[in-house]
C-alpha cells in the first residue's frame, strides 16, 4: 500500500464532495429544498442518490468480509437488502409519497392524529439513525488505520465534520447531488479491482485446495434454518423502517415517479451487491488467512496489493479507498438529513435555521458513541440495525398504510414492545452469549419480535374504545388513489 496515494484519494473524494455539494447549495433556498428537495428529484437521479446512501460501510467493506467469514450464509445479506426494496415498491413507496409528509413522524401523526405516536416514532427514528451512523464512522477509522496507519478516531471525525457541514449548508437538495455521484464512484471503485483480480487469478497456479477455500460447513449444509429465516425476515422488512430510505420517497414528484425510482434502485443495488459479493468469493481463494473477526472487514483494502504487488496494486487500493470514503459520506449524510428533519420539526419548529442546528446535533451524538466504543463487525452491526427497524417501525408503517383500524394506542404499544424486546434480546446475547436453547432466538430475534409487535398493535387497536381517527377513510383514500395527469 502507498499511504500518500491513499490519502490523496481521500482528499480527492472530499474535494469532489464539497464542490458538488456547493453546486446543490446554490439551488437550496426554501424550507422544502432542505427537507425534501422541493419534491422535484427525477427517478434516475433519485435512484442513484438512494443507492448511494443505502450502500453503506456494512456493504462496501463488511459484505465481502461476511462472505469471507461465513461463506454462503453471507449471501443472505445482499439478497435481503435488495429484496427489501421490492417490498417497499409494492407496499409503501407510492402511498408515502402521496401522504405529503416530510418525515416518518409526520406521516404517523397525520395518519393517527396523535402527538404521542409522533414522539415515540421520533425516538425510534433517532435510535435507528444513530446506530446506523456509528458503523460508518468506525468504517472510516478502520480504512485510514489500515491504509495509512492513521489513528482510527481521525477517520470518524473527518467524516462527521464533513457530513455535518454539507447537510447544514445545503440540506436534502445538496445531498442528493452528492449521493448520486457517490453511488457511481462506489460501483466503479469495486468493479474495476474485481475484474482485474478475476483476470489475474484465472488459470494462475494456486496452493489452496477448494475444500480449504470453500469448506462444507460454510456452505448450504451448514445453514441453520431458523437463524437464516429470521435474518432474511429482518433484512426484508428492515428496509421499510430505515428513516433515510423512506424519506427519499418524499422527494419524488408523484407516486408513479416513486415507484419508478424504486425499480431502478433494485437494479442498482443488486449490481453493486453482485460486485461486492464477488470480492468476498475472491478473498476466500486469495486471502483465507484474513477469515477471522477484526481482519475480515479489511480484506477489500488488502486484496489488490496481494494480487498486484507494486504500482498497479497501489492504484487499485487507492480507488477502493476513495469508494469506501464515498460510502461512509453518502450513508452518513442521508441519515443526518433524515434525522435533522425529525429533530427540526419536533423540537425547533421546522425552519431552515433549526434544520442546520439539528444537523450538527444529529452528527455529534453518533460521533461521541463511535469515539468511545470499539468497532464490531461492520456487516453484523448494520444487520442489527435492520432487526431493530423491522421490529419497531416496519409493522407500524405497513399497518398505517394498509389497515384502517390502526389506532394511536395500538401503534405506540407495537413500537414499544417490538423495539424493546428486540433491543433486550440483542443486549442479553451480547452480554452473555449463548444461553442454551434460547441462544438462537436471542441472536436472531426478528422471527418472533416482528410478529409479536404486529399482534400487540392489532390487539390493542381492536380493543381501543376510541377507535381510529374520524378522517381515516379520507386519509387512506389520499394514499391509495393515483394522482391525475
């Protein structure tokens, strides 16, 4: 590796991000520009921006590491991540755009006419967002530590400061331009090295036996049915509960545009996951010694120099470093935009000035958490956020769009029970590890926390004497009747 070349790549990404953000700042003037880009983002660019923010550190670095560590089981993550958008497309994309809301708490309050339901939703959104930002900051620290021997805290601070400045300056419209550019940079940054490594390894002699690179226990025979099913359920439904994903559909001009955007997102993220997974497979052949926790997340950074000693390997590594930083910046920026919108609306009154203050606050909290915590596996950390989002928010969003008898008390009860039981199970598993027969249910709780949250929501709603709001039918008609013209 060439530290100077890698740092130059980081600087170039930062400069490009600032310049593109400045261009977006020129057209960010109104409150609607800052919150939802005035609902004027067309499908291709919106899909690029959504894909740019969705493909996080857990995907860019962590997915290849998961495939290296877990073999076939690692492939459930890209399948679940991509397929989750199919559920978004079918069930919520167009209705959420037609709701006219700025944020998920906006939608919940309008649907249920309950300030309490809005506050609980806001707390859930903040928890999900902050937990998702922390792995991005850890990933930035890992990257600079590996390629340039820079203290890990430096990467996190650089990303946090830059994201806070960009979001505060230009809001959603500015970040949309940045994220669209960063998707294509990330795809190029992995695709070029993967193609080069495939050609380099094709027909080359290797001392690694297939049974070593692809052991039977890491294949289909080693898959646990419950753990795999629970994980896939969390990944499929978790996408619906991610605030930075859902807020993007509010930027589309209309419901039909939101649907077209989602179709393009499925294609774009699937292409990226194929490339990232391929890097993991190549790592099992060329770098099996890195198949242990702590090192697996670095394999994307290390592999090119192993295959191509000298300048070619250094250039490919620098390209990957540039893509990695684009991943950290894009996802963090999307999350901060979504969280700043929530805090600004709920705490400060929803002005442009309050949005900027909120952006700074929403970046500071996860930065502090990242600085005082040790990085876990990036892929598994992001997976845990999906489990929490699927247990806490996804049932409420789905029922809010499709079930007229949902009440505020039912929604609050469902969010508290789903989020609380999920968090408790993950904390217990992290603290004490395997606990006999309960271990798999604590490690992968989605298969029981999601149904539990849904049942609680339905039962409490049905027994709630106050019933749904009087204007429920009119509001649901607004969600489901296509726009004219």
